[in-house]
C-alpha cells in the first residue's frame, strides 16, 4: 500500500514538474512570437515595392514626355529606383523574398535597369506582380503566426489545467496521508498502552515466581536435612535408606527446578543485554566432566560416550565463563537424558573449526518434530515434553541458547538420520577484548 502511494505521489510531482516546464516553454514562445509580430518584415517589403513601383511609374511617364527638361529628373528617379531594388535585394530580406518567389524577378529588373534603354513598361508589370506576391506572403505569414499563437495558448491552457489537476490530486493525497497518520498514531498509542500493561503483568508475574521460588527453598532444605538425619539414625534398614534416597533425589530435582526458574527470570530480564561474564582459561573436557558429575546417580545406568575428533590436541583450552558453560552443558545433557530410552547412550562429540569449539550433545530419542523446530528455544515452550508428560518447565534450552549467545557463539538443533536429536553449540576458543 505504501509503495503504491509513493508511486502515485511521484507521478503527481512528475506531472506538475512537466506541466510547469511546458508553461515556461509556452511563455517564452509567446514572448518570441510577440516580438516577431512587432517586427513585420512584410510591411517593409510592401513599402519598398510600392516606392519602387512609384519611381518606375514616374520614369515611364518621363520616357514619353517631350523636351529635354526631364532628363535630370529621369536620372534622379532612376537612382531612386535602383535604391529601392537594393533594399528589396538586401541579404536580411532574402528569406522573405525567396518564400515570396520575388528574388528572381527583382534580379531580372536589376539587369533590365542596367541596359541603356530599359523598358519601364515591362518593369512596371514585373513590379506589380512582385507586389502581389509580397502581399500574399505577408498574409500567409500573419496567418501562420496567428495559428502558432493559438496553439501556444491552447498548450498553455492545457498545462495550467494539468498543474491544477495534479495540485488537487496531490492535496487529496496529502489529506489522505494525514488521515492515515492520525489513525496510525492512535493505533500506536493503543499498542503502547497495551505494551505497558503487558510489561506490568510480566513484572508482577516475575515477582510472584521469584518470591515463590525463594520461598520453596526453605522447606526443601528442611526436608533434605531431615532425610539426611534419618539416614544417619537408621542406617541399618536398607528399605528405609532406599526411600530416603528417593526423597533426597526428589528434593534435588525440585531444587534444580527452582534454580532453573530463577535463571529463566534473569535471562528474560537481561535478554538483549547479556550478563557479566567472568572469562577464564578452561579445559573443555574438565567442564564436561563437571557437568556430568552434577547428575550424581541419575546417569549411573546410562552410557555416556565422549568422542574427540581426530587431530584434536588435549587438553582443549577455551576462554569462557566456567559456571555458565557448565550450566549450558548440564541443560543439554539433561535434555538428552529426558528424551532417551532407559539404558540408551548419550553421545558428546567435540571438534574445532575456524577458531571455534564445536560440541554436540546427541540423544537416542524420537527426535524433534518439524513443527516444533521454530519454537524450540522459546522460553516455557515444552513441545513434545508436554505430550509425553516429561517434567520441566521449558526453560533449559532457552537459558542455554542465551548463555551461548552471550559468549559470542550459537546453539542449533538438528535431527540425526538414524534416530534422536543433536544439539550443537559453537563457542569462540578465544574471546576478543574490547
């Protein structure tokens, strides 16, 4: 819509510019035509041919007059006739005389006057014919100029109409644009109000979740300490010890869940700004082992395959924030454990390329549905976990991707050809210092 409006406005402006240019051209042409009308060469030619005819008529009368007294008068009239012919044959009058077809007859008259006894009767006939030709040519030129004048006036009227029409359409377009701007402004105000309400609701939600998460830590700590005390007091009964271990395992899972909820809130609050990272030189294998040790007995029955690409020199050093990188690995390993069948292996592959560490965590589960791929890293999106009834709140992958992004890397997900999903993180081996 906006593109079409821009094209329409541009066409109107182009029409106005073209019309204004034609108006300027028409005014200049009218001025030149008016100047030509004020300088009518035909009028001078009519006067000159009339005078020449008059002088020749006097010579014709003197030719048949008796007596010698007319000879001086005849010489004077002859000189005047030659002067009139010189005016008619002047170079400045040549275009007009050529158009009138009078130049050749005038040259013949000039030759006849050079004879000792010119025939003034024949000359008078020629001059009369030339006078008629000049009059016709003058009338033709006047008609052509009137036609040109009318054409220019019509062009001027059309151009003025074009400018008026384009100006009216442009004003209409401007009024429509102003109306749309007002509507857009009202919509923007409504959106801003809705955004403020959404921000307020989100803030209240975060405050509520944060308070509830912190409040849950105290009873969980009491339950865990009580279970430890009971385990020490009744260490001989194996069934009691088994139940107490289950209690402590559940408490540990609840603590991890609370921790992830709080981390998710911090990530959401600082999204786009990042967190303060404490870079240090770390051995990547040590970080992987630390993440695996955090699961305790939860991964005791599951094979963990740590594969290094050929040519990788160990230890593989990387500059990163140890705490956050362990958290990323923990989230990815936990996700792989959640979707892999019991006893199926989890594969961790390590490689490097173009100054980047490449680490993939692959499971043996059903893979990621195609419709879940676009939203896989959104906060609180559970996708397949919600359908299968798996625990979690959908924050692990969102937190992991944000942490990798703050390190200057990226986290992607793909499905393996055989079975299962594979999450690949890429991190710079060296961090640039600003």
